[in-house]
C-alpha cells in the first residue's frame, strides 16, 4: 500500500515565504551590453531548473547598441521578454524574429543553435529580461527550435483592484476565478512565468505548484511578502508551498513570478553550453570548433 498522502481538495493553501533575498548586480555580456544579473547558477544557490536571469534596461544607446553578435548555445532554453525596444533575432536555421514592446521569444537551443540578438534602434529606451532554463538530459540533444510570441497573443488575467497578470507560461486566475492559460504549456520543467502589474496597496494571491522552485523579481516599486519588503532590483527566493501572497507598496509594483519543476540532475556549464558531464561539455566544444554543433540535419 502506498504511503503517499493525498491532499484534500479543501485543504488550506500553504503560503510561500521569502527564504533568500538577492540583489541584482551590474554585469556585461555579449559585445559589451550593460545589464543587471539577477542570479546565475552556482553551488551555493540551487534554483533548479533556472540557470540565470538578466535584466537589461537603459536609455543610453552605448549601453546596448553593440548587442549580442553571433554565438552558440547547447543544452538549455532562453526566454527573452521585451518590455520596451526593438531587437532582431537571427539564427543558423534562417529564422528571423523581431521582438518589440511586450513580445516574448522562447528559444530551445537543444543540440545546438548559433544565433545573434541585435538592437534595431539607435536611441531610446530598451528594457527587457532574459531567463535561462535548463533542459533534462533526455532533451539536451533534441533539434533546436524557437517560438516568437507577439504581445497580442499573451493573455492577461484582470484583477479585481485594477491590476493585471500577463501569463507567458503556465496558468493564473482572474478576478472571477477563471483560469487564464499562457501560450507556453506542456514542457518538462512545467514553467510558470507571470508578470503582475499591481496598483498601490493591491494584494495578489496566486497558486504555485508545490515542490517547484519559485522566485519573485521586483521590476518596479516594492512588495511585501509576509511582512518582508522587497524593493526594485531585488529577487526573493521562495520556500515551498502552494500559494504566493504579496502586497504592492506605496508606488505600486511590477513583479515577475517564476517557478519550475526541478530536474535534479547534474549541471555542468561552460559559457553558452549547459550539459550533465564534463565530457559532454568537451564534446560541445569539439563540435563547435568542427562546425558540427548544430548537427547534420541543420
């Protein structure tokens, strides 16, 4: 007989609390793009399946104009969410994708992709996020793919107090209790990617799957989680539970909620390659140097 406990459908939600607060740090990447590195994978902070979160935000063209010229990836996924600006994606498969205000690109590097991400503006504000999500070992060598998701195809869950939640991946609930499903569903890591815009003092409650790694990033304003304040530029790693409850501060708030199912597999990273063993990294380096990173089928 199984000893697993089946939760009652009427059981009270278990609130998630902030266990670790992180402040994003200035960094450079690509050809000299200045950004804020919110977190990156390291042994002291296990955010499995998430590997890295960057925010880029500047009105100074010198901070972003050099972009991210052609470079390789293998073994994980990247999610680029543009709030403001215009970026062009091009890859070895001949794909082109224009990311503008509110657009998302979900790219699966898989076996290998060689791509560039270059600004298509010479002035003005550019702001957005890039999240790296690991792939399970069984999927690391699958064919590369990407999906451009225009802002108009990303649904919003309207909240009772005038706030809203953009649902990029996973599911959120609106003011009427109706489920709103994002365009990204059915992945092995079961990602939840929500962007909540909250008026002053607004309270937001949302379900988060038990056992999933979860964190909140404050893009603007301030929020309170169980009495603990998180300010703009800070992330809060959440303990386990089934629900997140937070309250917007005196300027309101914009927050990202990220959650995913842990893979619980070894992670070996070397720059743009994320595999499970050092031998696989060495193979990726050989494949790239020999021109076979992307596979003969590509």
